[in-house]
C-alpha cells in the first residue's frame, strides 16, 4: 500500500466514529442545527422580514416562512447577486453555483463560508466510509477521475460564479491533486465531445482506480475507451475497482456499464445538489443513503401526494414514515429558507435515517390521472430487463400519447434507446405494462377499465438522446434526461434527433 491508502485508514475510523455520535441522537441533532441556523438568520434582511429572531422550533419556522422554490425566493437571490451583504445569510456568498433553471432561466445558488464544507466533506466522507466498511483503500494510490463541469469561474459583482463541480474542483486537497484526472486544462473545455476525447487521451496511459460521474456520461466515456482500444474498460484499466456516481438512478444503466467494464466493480452512490450535499451510501450493498443531519442543513418533508395543496403538512425527521414518497425542503447555512429542492425521497430505514432518491416532484406522468413517478417506471424497466436478459438499455423516457380518435384509447409511450434490443419487443412492452400496473394502482385501474390502451414501445436509434441533449446545449456535465413528462415536447424532440 502507498502512503495515501495507509493514512486513509485511521482517518476513516475517526470520521466514522464522528458520524456515529450524531446518529445516536438524530432528532436532537436536527433541533440543534435548526437553532443555530435561526440564530444566524436573525442577523439578515430575510430574518428581519420573517421574524426569525422570535423562532426557536420547526413549528416556528413553518409559521413564519412558507415553502418556496427558487422562483419564490428570486427577489432575495437577486438582491444577493448585486453584492448586497446580509441578505439571506450573514455576509456575502463565497460563490454562486450556476445551474439550469426552469421559469427563471439560470439559477444562482449561494455557497457561503459556512456551507462550502458540506459539499467538500460529503464526498470525502463517503469514500472514507467505504474504506472503513470494506478495508479497501489502495484505490487512493492510483488515478482518480471526476467527470465534472469547467472549473473556470466568472465574477458577478465581485462574487465568483461557476458550476458547483467546477467550484469544488478548486478545493481539492493538494495531496490529491497529483492523483486527479482530467487535467485542469482539459476540465476547462466547454464542448463536451471535444472534452471527452481529451479525457480519453489523458486517461488511457494512466493507472485509473476510481471513476466518478453521472452514469450516462460515464458510459459515453467508456464507449470511447472501448472504441479506441478494442478492449473492455476493465482490461484497459486493470486497477479500476470503484465507481462513484450520483444524480440519477443507477439501475437502468448498471448492466450496460458493467458489461462495458467486463465485470462488476464496487460502487458508491452520492446525493449531491447545488443546494447542498444531502446523503451518501455509507454501507456497501445497502441501497439506502445516509442522510447527513449534522452538516448545516435542517430538513422538512412534504408527502408527495399532498405537495401541491395550498398548505401541505411539513414533517420533521421525527414524523416521517418508511416507504412513503416525500418532497424534500431545506433550510441551510447557504441561506436557503424552507427551500423546495424539487427531489423526492423514500425512507428505507430510521435510526439511522436512510433514503433512496425516487425522482423529481415536477417529473411525474399524470396526463390521465395515473400519478406515475420516476421510481415506478425505473423499477418496471428493471423488471423487464430481468425478464428479457438479452436486452440492454442506454437511455429512456416515458410520455403520454393522447388519441385523437374517441374510439381509440390513449396510452403511454416508452421511448427507449437500446444498446441491445429485446428479441421480442412486444413481449418486452407487455412486461413493462404489467410491472407498472403492479406498482401503481391508478394506472392499473385505467388499464383494466380500458381508459388507457397498452403502452407503445418506440425503439430509438443509437445516439438519439445524445443528439437531443446536444441540441439543447445540455450534453455532458450534470445534465440528465427526465424520465417522465406530461406533454410531448421531449418525445417529439428525441424522435426528431
């Protein structure tokens, strides 16, 4: 073992013990975090406007601060962007993380001196938990690759602005810089395809041990490696034994990714967002992600089925139930107050509190009243792939297909790009249909009542999703294809690519 892997072991033991302390009292930890946040928030313009000085509890917060998304907090973010101090958090932001928005265009999420350690330590501690749980640490002696955005930063009224992954790149510890790939110059390339070729150039001769990124974009990188060498990734990089990912459910990509490698490798899932680093997989083989409760974030949870009510319930950690869908609401030391993250989770354990990420609250399919969520279609696809093991999926989405003929029922359309198509597409589609009926009672009722016809399976040519994302200017980086939509915009775009 090298020096880094040797030294990581006592550090891993120390960090895991530190985590165990707050896990013994998770509810008390969250109450303490909220009190600390409220004390700081009282010193801001937002705090004065919402009487945070008089708030002590989650009930006080809920009474004073409504749940808002980015657009709802936009007037405060705009003041912050001008360089005004003490708007949402004492002082001015250390950085602004620029990310894709919805109705407001680009979003600028503040990163403060208090919140930046959350992003840095979350990824570090995930790897240290892996070291402690498995005893494996030699990957730290090899080359570590993180597929990320450009580290080049702009300046807005004196505040550095960039992609979160690019900002974090500036804080990689010096002792890891020598291990890190791609190079700074390559990371600065904006064109994804050109950047990918340079990454392949740099990594092919390197002893790669850890590769990290969003699964579909890592798959693109793997495909280029195979195309260049004519060999599986695992033969090209024989020391590669840890894949770190986040952003999307890994299951639809797992088989193809591992086939491209040549065999399964260990993996660690992260739950990062520009708004905060929320959770990571702390136990290998356990799909639940440990929710980080002592990292400057106070969590509230809204039952997903009630999210769009005028005054939905806001539950604390003490009130959540297992196996229910919740929308995540954050109050944090980044200056986010009752902020609707947009992600949905399901608790799979309490004490410790672990979640699985199930989708986006705005990404659901209910064009006909079926209320289908991302987790349900991903699980249905996984079941279809188990039933048809010859098939391999590169990417997919599901959209409504409304019939213009009153005598013909409407249906769902599954638009799938196969790496290897099923031998019997009709049977594959039937398996998808049956699996979704088993998971969603509303969909089952619509199918059995002949309100919806059997779904249409549309096979897309290779590269269709990549061409579509490129046309949108969202190829690579942290961009993801929505699993579900309530209109035909994505479906029409990807079929015309």
